[in-house]
DNA sequence: CCAAAACAGGACGGTATTGGTCCTGTTTTG
DNA sequence: CAAAACAGGACCAATACCGTCCTGTTTTGG
């Protein structure tokens, strides 16, 4: 179905929530309550985001999580790759050179990168700051970016 | 891992193959041999593409498949939605209004559409014609430039 | 100094989707 | 009328994902 996992989905909701109230620190239970996402999931996701340096955490009774950078410095691409792994639509990533049965003949392989880049680029163009803005801003064109230039 | 299914993957390979030799007609066994994709899969995929009007088929002994339109008129988005269903990263498609537990509070929902559109738009910008071209179109530079800027 | 609250880091199972095969038609060529 | 190829499903095995739980470790406050 070509959709991202629920982890990333939830992750974006949580981060957007944090971005909208930036500065403050939120505990996992707090966030779970406010977003209606099951606590264990919230916990799991936040831990991952800390490991990827997108959140900072404070332990202890009054502990919690806060954004590691300004909302404008965190892209949707960052979140998705942190939670779902590298953004690679195709399996055709040339790490393991024997993995592709096509090898010599394929001829599409270079173009695979084109697709991956297009998507990655689209997702890099959307920041948390964008997601906290109510609606319909001129930023949208920026986000889709590449296409504009294509058609222009 | 945020990747498309193998069906779509294979589908793009097959269609690119056809686009590169446009005009001619290919049988499923032929395509299977040339792309090294297992025949049953090839068959299954081509049938789906016919149903979505991206291919036309001829039955009978000398039957086969051919593109339904010019390569430039078929986008990667077309292929993916034909094989993997509608391009919707999030489950948050408002067909069924009760499906989202957030409903009132969410506040991200509008922005979901923003992400979906960005990706859809990126994929609509790539046609089969692009994929048959060897390499290095103006698209590529754009991709690298922007990511660097964001991380800096 | 100890108890409670919160983060850290895994392990674990049920479920749904996907990848892939196969089978039974129907159409066309020669 | 036989063979080759498309049409349209049903079907199973493997995988990945969703969600939970358990056992630490750190910090606050009485």
C-alpha cells in the first residue's frame, strides 16, 4: 500500500505535538494522554528518537523529552528514517553487489536512485515547523519543491 | 522500511523494459526471461496493469502486452497506485470518519495531506520516458543540493 | 537513605500483508 | 482442434509490524 509504518506515523504526531509547544518538556505518559496513543508505543518511539538525536531526554521523577533542535531544523525525512530506517523505496540499494539478479542488464538501477531521491527530497522539504502551521501556506510549493522546477 | 512492495518494484522494471522498446509487443514469458523475474509474478503484475489501463493485451498464440500510452504519459505514480493501491503514506485518509481516534484534537490531519501530496507529486513528476534515459537529468542535482543545506 | 516516577533497552507473540505459486477457464493462431 | 498465451482467482509460507511487558538505571523529594 505504500504507506509508512505506524511507528513513523505516531512519531510525526508526537513530534508535531512537541513542536507546537516547543521549549517545554513532556513526559511519555503526558504525551500518551494528550495524543491518545497507547503509552507503550509512545515510550518505544520516543526512545528511538532520542537515540537518533532528534529528542533529548531527562531521567528521574521530573524527567521527560524535548526537541533536540528547532522545529525548522527537523524534517519529516529525519523522522521517517529514524523510525523506519533509511528511505529507500526499492531494495536495489547497492550495498550488497550480488543481491540484484539483474546486475548487468538491469539498466533501471540508476533510475531507481532517481525515484528514491525524488521522494527523499520531497520529505526533506517538510519540517516540523511546517506541520505546526494550521494550513495552506505558500510553503507548500517549497515542500514539493522539485516538481515546480520540473514544470517551470 | 518505507519502501514500495516488490510488485510495484517489478512492475516498474517491466514497464521500463517495455518503454525502452516501445511499439513492440511482448509476451509474459518473453518479459520474464529478459528481466529474470519469475514468470508467475510477471503474469500477475501484467494482468493488474491491464486492468488499470496502463497496458493493452492481445490474447491468443501470438498474444502479448504493449503500453497503453506513450512512455511520457505514464508516471511512476500511476504504476505504484495501480499495483500497490492509492499513494497514501498515512492511514489518516478521511474516507471513514470514525477511523481516527484523534478526530477533534489531532491538528496534524491537514498536514498529513501535505506529506501525501509532496510524495505523490514527486512520483507524478517521473515518467517512464525519464526512466529509459540513461542518467543525469537536471532532476538529480536538485536533490543533492537541498539536503546538504538542511543538515548544515 | 529510600520510595516513587520516569527513562533505557530489550524480548516476545499475534496478526496482517506480501511474495510467490498454481489451477481452471477463455481467446486466438494455424 | 491443438497449442500458446491471456484472465481471474484461490491458496500457502514467510516476513514484518504492532503492541505489550519485563528488568534495569537515574533522579527527585521526604
